[in-house]
C-alpha cells in the first residue's frame, strides 16, 4: 500500500506528457523567463515576486512537455512527502498527504480557456512552490525556543517570508501557530508568543511592504494568488488555493496516532483519501475535444506545419462524425482556412470540411483576438493589427515568449532593424527561444533571403496593399473579411489575388467574386480551376443567367454535382434551415453549393 | 601576515591595471551609447554612464576635468557619483576612450562633455506601453536627476481591482513646484486629482455643458486657474506601416477651471474648430492653444469623418492666442499666431519659456498627437523678434514630441523616439544665449543598456524643483475613499 502511492505521480506524469502536452506548451508560451538582471529587478520589488520568479524559471521547462511535467510531478510528490514527514502522518495514511497536491493539479488542469486570461506571472508553479514555502515555514518555526529567539524568528520570518512568498507565507505562519497551539509539547509562553507575533505580522506585513510597492493594499493579504479578472471568479482563482492551505492548518489538528487505532479505519481513510486524490483532478480536469484540437492547431500553425493543422481538423471531424450536434469552433475553421491557403489547397478542400461556430466551452468571454488574433493578422499580412494585439496582450497579461516573437516578426516584416534587434535581444536572453532569435538574425537584413524564407515568403506577398488607418473593433474575423473584400491593391500579388478570391467566395457575393476570379485567373494562371472556384462560378452563372456558363471550362463533376444538389434541395423543400441542412445527403454537403445555401448562421468573432 | 601581503598585491595589481595606456596609436571617433559625445550637461546631473559600442579586447576610459580624473575599465562606463560630482564641479570634461585590439592600444578621438547651469532636480513622467487601448499597469514616476533614484508618484495598480482598471494621465505642476499638482484618473474611481498645499481633491470635471472631463492642463502662473482642453479622443491602427497608431479627437474645446469656487467656463468651443493644448504665457495674460478648422462640422462630428480626415493628412492644427485678464477672468477674441495649416503642417504643444522669450512647439504633417507619427519636429518662435525656425539641432528623423522647460529656462526636456521609432525617451538639451540648443542627450541611467532593455515609453516629462510631497499610498487611499465632486458650470466672460 505504501509503495502504491508512487503510482499516482507516475500516472499523472504519463497523462500530462501524452494527453495534455499542448496545454503545457500553451502555458509555457504565455510565460516569460529572461536571463537578465533588469528583468529580475522587477520581481524583487514586490512581495511574492521571488516566488513568481522561481515559478517562471520552472515554467520555461514546459517547453519540453515531458520534462516540465516531470519537474512538476516531482515537486508535487515532494510536497506530499514533506507533508507526511512534517506532520508525522503514517505511511499507511499517505494518500492524505496528496490531497493538497491533487488540488494544485485540479487547479492548473481545470484552467482551460482561462490560460489566455491569467495575468499572474508564474501562476502554474506558484501555488505549489507557495505550499512548499509554507511547509518550510512550519518546519523552521515550530521548534520551541527561548522567548527572545522566538520573538525575533517569528517577526523576521513573518515579514521576510511575506516578501518572498506573500499569501503562502502568511498561511504557513498561521499553520505553524495552529500546530503549536494543538501540540502538547509547548510551554504557555511558547504558545502565546508565536500566536501574538503572527497576528502582528499578519496585520502589518502587507501594510509594511505597501509603501515600497504599487499593489492595491486591499490585495496585500492575498498577494501571490492570481487576481480575479476578466470574469475569472474567486471560486475559480483563489478558493482552491485557500483550500490547499486549509489542509496545512487541519493537518496538525488531526491526531493520526488515535486514528490508527484500528486497521479497518486506517484502510477506510486511506481508501477515501485515494478516492479524493483521484476524484478531485478528474472532476475538474478541463476536458474538451475542441479545445485540445484548437491548441494542437495553434501549435501546428506556429510551427508552420500546415498539413498537421488540417489533419487535426480532419481527425476531430471524424471523431464526431456520428454526433450531429458537433460543430467546429471558429478557431478551428479560421486556422484550417489559413492552413489551406498557405498550402494552396483552399480552392480544392476548404468546403470539404464541416463548417460551424460552436461556442467555446468557457464560462467567461475569451476574445478570439487573444487566442489567434496575432497568428491570423500576421499570416494574412496585416502586421499593424497583429502588433496591436501583441500590445494589448502585453499590457493586460505581461509580455511572453510569443509576443516577443511576434513583435520581432512584425519588425522584420516592416524592415525596422532597430526594433528587430531589441526584440531579438530579448529572445536571446531566453533558454528555448534564443535559437529562433539567432536564426532570424541571420536572415532579416537580407531582404531577398527573407522573401524566400518561411513564414515571410507567404506573408510579404500579402503586404502588397497601401497602409490604411483603421480599427478591427476587436473582431478578428470581420476585420479579415473586410480587409480582403475591400478594394484590390494596385500592385496585388498572385498570392493576394488568390486569398482575396477565397474571401470573396466565403462571403457569397458574386459582385465580389467575379472581378477577383478574373484577376486570379490572370495572375495565377492555374492549369485547371480548383474545384470550389468552379462550383462558385457555376453557381453564380446559373443564378445570374451569366453567358459565361457556356464559355468557362467547367468540368462534368461540377455540373453534375450542381444538378444533384439542386434536385436534392428542391425535394427537401421549405424546412427550417437546420432541418434542411441535415436532410441534404452527405455526399452533397461538402460542396460550395451547400455552403452557399445552407451555411448561413455563422456567428463570427 | 599572508593576508596582508595578498591584499597589498591585489591592490597594487588593480592600480597597475587601471594605469592609462602609454603606447598607443590614434584612432577615429568612438561609438558609444547613449551618444554623449560633445554634449552639454547640467552641473548637477547624474553621471553620464555609457557603453562603448565597438568590439575590442580591453577598454580603458579616462574622464578628465581640471586636475582631476577618473579611469574606468570595461565596455560599460559606470561613473561613481561622487567622482562625477567632483569633475562637473571643475568644469568641462574631456573623455578619452582607449581600446586594445590584438595587443595594441588605440586612443580614440577624445570628446567633450561640457558642463552648464544646474537643472531642476526632478523630472516626472508617465511610464506607459507604446501602443495600446488597454491599461493594466501605468505609473506616474519621479526621477531625481541628480542621481538615479526613481520613485512612484501614483500607480494605477494601487487602486485597480481586477478588470476595474484605471488610466492615469496628464500630470502637471504649477510653476515647477509640487504644492500644486494635478493628474487625471479615468474609468474606475475616476476623477481629476488635485493636490493643493497639502489638501487633496477629486473632481468630476465633466458638466452637461462640456464635451468631456478635463484633459490637457495648463496651470495659470499667477492665479488659481487651470486651462484645460476637453477632448473625445480615439485611436485607430495602421495596418501596414512602421507607424503603429493614429490618435485623433472626435471633438475638442477649451475650458477654464477656477480653483477657488470649483467652476468651469468655456474658453473656446467653436463647433467648426477642434481646440486643444492650452498653454499660458509666463505672465498669465495670454493663452496659446492650437486649433484645427474642420470646414463642415456636421461632417466630422461623425467618427468616420474624423478618421478619414486624419488618415488623409488634412486634419491640421494652427496656433492661436487669446488675451486674458486674470483678475476679472475676461477673454479677448482669438488671434491666429501661426497658420500651420496654410503651410500644410500641424502645430501642437505650445510651451513658452519662463522668461517669455521663446515659444517651443511641435510640428508635424497632420493631426493632434505627434508622438505616434513617424516624423515630427520642434519649431521655436522668438517672441521678441517675431521670427521662428525649426530646431534642427534637436530634431531627428523620428518623432520629437512633448517638451517642457526647466524653471530657469536654460534646459528643455524633449520626448523623442529617435532610438527605435516606438519607445519615447526623455532627452535633455541646453538653451544657449543665442537661442540655439546644444545636442540633446538621453536622460542618464545607471545601466547604459537600460534604454535598450526597457520597452516602455516615458510620457509627458515635466520638471519640478522639489519632490512630490504626497505619498503614493496617501494618494491611493484618497482615490479609493473619495467620490469625485461635481464642478459648477459658469458662462464665459468676454471683454
């Protein structure tokens, strides 16, 4: 039984490494650790800053998910073992010691879309490190000493500990007081003095440091915990961490020796504890196939692995083939479209996938701009709006590896060498992004080389339009549609023409489609017209009785599919859009005709 | 005994190591950052630390003034404060950099750091990310120019609560003293914060008769008034340009706030004009401001119209004046002072020197907010001779924007984006007796690399002769506990 407790961490490591690595990578991407003194200084001026700094140091290793997961699992196990040793919990009840760790696992893994909104640097490791600090606090302070020594020690620890670990240190000193007060090993002075000094430090430490820092003093007692923000509530952000600390306070109260009086009771408690330790993370673990696929697609997009982007989409679609209520989210659709455009397959494959606008499984609104705003705007050649979202993100949640990476790419695209150097300098001070920074340094001054190097080779041709001053009004998709459906640039490139044609196709407006179709044919000179462009042209010709119906080289498949589709549609007749959509045979659903007539209620963001 | 021998040996070695190279060849001009070559500094400024931007095996820098010198080894020249003081007290400083390459020393061409009058010891500014609509962490800071100490005056994080955040802006002081200070807080717990002789006030400056709360301030130098602009400001973004953002007003007017009875009255609110940036003459009898004529106000009252006007560069501000009788609070009619629009330019931020001789403004191609424009320059009017000139000795090929005079009128601080086009930094320049300026230099920092590493902007630099007297915590506690009191609206008094 005692040895069996090691199964839990090993299992956790396995699950994290093999099933949640995309999430771990997202956590890492949205953090920052610079090997730079000025950056460190920023952490030294705030209580709990050191804890934050250490957490960020550890977070960087999530870049290699198995390693990051291993470090986290080892620290979780260490916290359980230390809890057992410090509170003298028998090995036969060791599952109890994993309860705080299970709360930390549940806390992090329940995050889901909140990962885009949390603004506490190092939040992933902070609760755990804070708990370890609290354990250290109990260990150091619980020994009985002379009154004067106790006084100095508790005062020093109260204030210095608060500076290092904020809330967690305060919780640790409170736990120590509980430990001392319930223990029979202390004299009266040995009990009263620590409680009195702790009360003083509890009251005064946040006030004392308030003068040197710039936090809201009313948050002084919970400093080190993520703030409630952007719809993130107390229940989500702070209560679980407080509960973990309550375990510390309860542990000394329980007389484990008494508990052990009967083997049956021990077994029952141990079993219940194991159940809790497994149930808590399992219940709260954020499981959402769409979210997981989004993270995978975002990751593949960052790596320019366009085939993987569409593969993930296809697999997701296949997994839900039998679920009529399933829909992709707009993140899926937009990234899939981007991947198809990048590989020149949008005309052949774009409508071969399910379309949709499934609401993301999130309790609070997570703007799409924070999820994929940077990726879309940069890849579609709109660096100004990409920069805007880097800035907004940096202001709200702090700069992270990705924002610096995007800042650098924007500066490179705009040929702004001074800024490029500034951002690459930042990334060179990181452990895992310095290689990327060095690679960029080799190419960015040589514009010809740059124009042939991914991702710039597919972005620069899209920047052929004249700069305009505008606002995306926080709507990524609308902005992209308006951008590409606006006036065509005088010197448009073949790639721009192709993308503009696709956006015209997607907007279902023949007035936009035809001019762009002609431009596309002239500039791209395709050996054959891609399937969906043919379908759109054939459809618009039919709707408008356009004579080009006879002159354009439509293939037989396009004509036949149209015929079958129209027959099928007329058979279905006047039903609600949803019913009619579901009544269309599967072989006709993945056509432009279906998209044109039956995909009409997409909510965009 | 051994310890002593070791100590003496180390000491002697270190002395030997800092000895000036004797055998060298003369080289060219040295490249350093910040560029402190041939600049003029105030005698009380913090050490002008710099780093040598050339690759060499060893570096040796000698700073010499009178019979005193400082020798510093290494690429980063970190000058001890006390020794620097000693040098500046003796007069101009000659700096010689030696570089050792392949075992041979090269003496780079020496440069001078001239020493001039003292500067006001404090500089206040807002630390702000370069481009954004959100605000999570903004601070008003005060830097002691005589050393490297920087303190927070107020930080929005001190009163913000979760998503309820504040924008803080437009800090301003009366006559370079901190007994009379103001700044605005927008959004959460918002209001105009006034600190007057130890007393704090929080005011809601928006009335039914004004377009917005108070924005850009100018303290009256002799009476208890503050002239403000009222603006409805928006920002839009460039899609494909090294310029990132365009800030513009949808509507703007001028108001006068009377501190004695907490009342506001209109100075200018012509619907066909966008008035902005009021600034008093030193005697308080004249108000300078800028204004853009819109032609058809109905057109530009729509937001889209304003955007279009801005993006086409047709939104151009000219400089106006209005005479004022401070005792009776009466105004004369407006007079155009410089018709920038007529020469296809836009003029902003008029600031008169304390002696009333010079009027320094910002000039750009269009718009009301030059910091975010790719190029904007300083232009200076000689109010005695009635002439003007572009201040070429200060202007760079990037944006020069907000500027402020020191209390003795001998120094100006300029907000410049000359380093990278995005992050605004404070540069200092000395006004010579002939009305020319010395080469502007970047505000010294302890770590000369700071400017490369710190990716925030310094916004609205303002000199003061003394530190701010109210603590950040007191300000925060006041902000949190006080509702913004309304102000009265009074009719304008014409002469």
